[in-house]
């Protein structure tokens, strides 16, 4: 992902109804945050993380290029 999106790694931690993320970027301008429930996280690098489900059963995430 580093060459195409400028990302070294994406670290994710889930608990029921909450997703915490940390994005380690090549340029050192790292990003972190959290989302409660479901929704989208669109990174400036051109990646969107869609939180399809996040409940007691676990999280279902979809990674795709941003439009």
C-alpha cells in the first residue's frame, strides 16, 4: 500500500459498536480516530473503510478505493 496510497500500515481495533484506527503514513503525517456503530472512513490517501457491521459477533469491514 505504501507505493499506491502512501500508507505503511493500518492498525484496527474493534470492540462491540466501536472501531479504533491508526494509519501510519510514509510522510509521517499519521492519522487516528474512532467510529461508533457503522459508516465510512475516507482517508485522503484514496482508501475508504466501510464498517458494514460491528456488534457483539465482531466487525465486518470493506476496504476499497475512494471515488
